[in-house]
C-alpha cells in the first residue's frame, strides 16, 4: 500500500484550507509536517493558526513543526528549511500552496495588491524550491507540487483579472521550467488544480460567501488527489498539470459526492478550467 509514513512535507500556507487538508492526509500515515505560514494569532475572519494546525496534525498521527514564515521573506524561508532538516533529518516533499488572490480588473487592482500577489505567488513559489532543492536531492522519492492551474494562453482567462492570472500562471511556469531543470535529479515537479471551487476561507470571505460555498467541494478532494500524486515514483511523474478529479479517477475513485459541501447542489467550476 502507498504511504507517506516517515516522509517530511514542507507545506506553505498549511494553517488552513487546502494546505492543512494535505497536511492532515499525510499525517494519517505518520508523516512529518512543516507548517510554513504566517498566522500565529486567531483572526476574526480566518480560521486557524500554525499552532492549532499543529495540534490537529499531531492528533491525526503525524509530527508537526510550526514555523512562522512569510514566503516573501528569504531569511524566514531559509531558516524554516534549516529547522525542518534539523528536526526531521531532511525534506522529501514541498507543497507550494500559499497564494494571494484579487479577482479585480486593472483599474481596481491597487499596486499594493499587485505587488502582494507577485511576491507571494510567483516569488515565493520560486524561493521555496530554491531553499528546498539541495535537501530534496537527497530524498528517495522527492516531489514539488504547486497549487496552480494548467497553462492556457487564451485571452478570456486574463481579461477579468489580469494581475491575478499572471501570478498563478507564473506558478505554473515554475512547474514547466523546474520539471525540466530537475528531471535528471529525479525531483518531480507538478501542478494540481481543482475542477470546482473549493470551500476555503478565501472563497468564503472574498469570492461570494455562502452562495459560492454551496457549489463548492471540500479541501479534502485536493488533499486526496495530492496524496495520489505524492505516492507516485518521482522519476515517472513530472511536468504534469493535474486536475483533482482526473487524478482520483486514475486511482479508481469516481464517486465524488462525499466531497460536496451541499449534496446535490450544482457545482461551480473553478477559474482556469
């Protein structure tokens, strides 16, 4: 049976949402989870901190290392990677999950928000592998998995929110380039994206609230799809832009009704699909 037992996962944005769901799925196998995220104090609109996530991971059967990390800060990323290696002996998997979002057009996108999205989504997704690769090279089955969409250069994906699209495609371009760069090191680099909207805090607070949440699936669908990918041989599984339901279907999982937030509700397609 495939398992992540004893593997060390460095997950950005793992205090909530998809990142935490991936962490909890791996924790059930007895994996080590490095929670690389910013939230240390409860937020009125955002659930969870790195410390509450660590408690959940430990209860699920894993080992947790909460690290205060703003992935825009090189020193914090490097320090967290060093702490992970000191604590667990290495890094096997990097999940680039942290992301900033603003579905606004050009006039409505402030430069502060533009810079935030580029710094988190693109720069952070480049920085974290840069810090982790020397350690991933020592792993028996190393993976990098980005939460980013398939590359599709059609104008209608850019028009409504050009700044955001540029940054998410920047994450996907890291997949395209790093998969080729690291192919001979045996490090798999892939992207995973959901078919439908996923019920996260960002959806709840920024993208339409309860109405959108009713047409969403739970983060566990992304976690289960990631689990399938991360258990595949890294030398045979790289440079792919995966969609969650297609990954699960390839593993024989076709009944996805259990992931729906509201059973029987019409599902809302995610962006870029």
